[in-house]
C-alpha cells in the first residue's frame, strides 16, 4: 500500500484535462473506461457464481458460505472510508491516486484469482482461508477502485467532461460484465468442478491486473497534473463533520441510494419474476436479461448526450420517465402460456415482445442510476474547500454496498411474508405473485420518484463543451 512521501516531493503544475485534444483526449477516455472493466467483470462473476462455488465446488454448507460473504461485505464497509482518507492524505510526486492504482493492481489480480481456488483440508480450514482471501481481495479492490473513482472529480472541472468520463467508466464496466457472464456460461458448465472455477479465476485475475495497469499507464499524463486535495491538518471527526454538512453531497448520496436500491430490487426480483410470474422457461430467463444490459449500455450514451445539451438533471428526469414506464408495464404484463414454447403461438409472441419492450425501457431508464449520481458528485466535492475526493467517493461506494444489502433484505422479507416457496414447479399463491410484481414495478418506481424529489432544487449549471 502506498505511504505518504516526504513533504518535499516535487509538485506538478496543475492543468485541466478539458484542454486535451486529439490522441491525448482519446487516451484519457479509453484509459478511464478500462479502469472499471476488469473489476466490473470480477464483480459480476462474484455476484453470480461465488456462492455456488463455495457450496457446490468447495463443499461448504450454505450457512457457512453465506457467512464468508457476510464477513467480506462487513470488511468492505470498514475499509472504504479508511482507503478514501489515506488516499486523500497520500503525498507523492505522482499525485495521491496513481500510486494506489498501480501499486494494488498486481496483488488485486492475484487475490481475485485465488478466490476461486479450493484449499485442502476440512470445512473450518477452508472457511478460514476463504475469509482471509476474500478480505485481501476486497482490500486491494478498494485500494484500486476508490482512488480511481476520485480521479473523475480531479482530472477536470468541466461538467461535460466529467459526465463523459463516467460514461466511459460504466461503458467499460457493463461491457466487461457481459463478457464475464458469457465466460461463466462457457467455462462453468459443471458447477461442482473446482478446476473449471480455477481456470476462470486465473483468466479473470489476469484481465483485472492487465486492465488496471493499462488504466494507470493511460491516466498517468493527466493524473500527474490534475487537481489534488488540499492538505490541511485536522481530526477524523472534523473530516466526517464536513462531509455530513455538505448539503450537495447529502443530496447526491440520497439520490444514489434510492436509485440503486430500486435497481437492485428489480435485478434481484427479475430471475424470480420471469419464470414464476411470466412463466418463461428457465432456459430463457438468464439470456433474456441480456437486452437489459445492452439497453443500459445504450442508455449511458443517450444520457451523456442529453446531459451535454440539456443538463444532467434533465437527463435524470427523462431516464426516470422511461424507468417508471418499464416498472408500470411489469406490473400489468400478462403471463405467457407455459404449456407451449414462448415462440409457439401468436399470443405468446406478442407477450414476449411486450416483455422485451418492458426490459428495454427499464434498462434505458435505469442506466441513469449508474451515470447521473456519479456525474453530480464532483459538484459536491467542489463545494468543499479542501476537495477530499477520496473521502466523498468512499462514502458513495460504501452507501452503494449497504444499499445492495438493504435491497436484498427488503426483497427477501417481502417474499417471505407473501407466502412464496422457493421450490421449482410449485404453484405459488396469488399473494406471492403480487409481491413479485410489486418488487418489479411499484416499489422501484416509488424509489425513483423519491430520488427526483431529493434533487429537485439542484443548482443549474450551464452545459459546457467537453
């Protein structure tokens, strides 16, 4: 981990990345887009397959596998603000962020690969090693991802370029997640085979390490000369107090939590909604979510263009309209005839087309949950005289992780109270079907509306040329 260099380290002349043109501009955008690609792929595979790996390949009982994941998540919540604070305080001739990104890239790749290794020994030895590896992997992931996230606010003061950087970031993340899903489907056909997981882990570890190093190399010319946090002495309590009393940041954080909670509830409910409510065959359910990811990718570029011409809040409002439209359709869509193929009748074809339309509308709208809060965050950082971007980015990331946990808790409790039974082929009660539709429709729509209310008085800034 980087440490503070002596105060006499050479300071670079500050310049704004908005002044870059041609190849230098493209290098910056491509490099920033790569920064979340490898980690995005790793995160998607962890989300889909890590629990199955622990139980099916490593032989842990479900409660023990869940405990490993919980410990990793708890540590992740602790290390976010720590790394954010340390990153702000790092003082080197290379700036505060690059030493973290480049220094943690190789150990992150190694530990991400090691997560998919089944150690020898009994259950408790495996459990202990899995916890240690997961803790190390999360630590190195945070050591890369938080300084990288903070750079968007420091590379430029230009609103349009900041939005464009975040568009590149989430474009790389979503494309890599798509590739990760495909790799998982191809390499993990036997969920009980430890060797197939290790092959996947080694491949992903190499991709994570390489993409992060290339990102750091590509960002270096701009990161060396970008804005840096103002180094002022003060207690941790004073730093936290300043964050809490930053009204713009509280609005951005509130918007982010509400939108992400709605998005996570929808994504978690989708794999239940499709086979149980819409009566789509299990073999179709995973693949029909691809239109959601593709439309989310398209939406990033649509809202980037709208933000450039009409402002970020206008982009948020338009995205919210599409998102709420998708939620409304999800509430009322008629189920397919499960007795025949989805393509086996005209009625099923029409219902399938309406389902894809719903997914596309939700994906286009939900993409604003990725882009707009992170595009607004630099405004909140600018409102702080010391501009500790690492601290603000840390609380955003921590809020997102807590939000995911809350969303899963809400979804699980709603299903339990509705009488839902997680048994394949069982006829679910009407109350369970209604609850699943609420999680796909009304609940996310209400959260989106609340998000709009949170930022209803956001100060307008005239769009700038990126």
